[in-house]
C-alpha cells in the first residue's frame, strides 16, 4: 500500500501501537532473561526463538509508525 492511500492513524490507534510496542519490548526482555538462566538447551532455544519472533513484531510495529509518520498532522510550536 502506498502512503497516498493510507489514512492518518487515530489517537486511539497510536495508543494501541505504543502499548503493543511496550508489550513486545517486555516480552523480548523476559524471554532473553529466562533463556539466560535456563539450564535446559531446548528451553533456551525455544525462548530465544520467541524473543526473535517478538523482535519481528516490534519491528513491524515501528515500521507501521514510520510509514504513517508523514501523514500525522504537524504540530505548531
């Protein structure tokens, strides 16, 4: 989808994305921390895979914000 076809995100949508970004960051940290203390290699591998998956989700959310950034109303100072 091209930027000319996108609509600006609503404040509610922006808040949802911000909350989702925070959640993904928390999940990445929790998976990494738990993997680092686990003594079972299969559990470490699974947690590291979950962390990578959450990193992909985080990147998608950030890319979405960047794609819509130029559609946001400018703020006057």
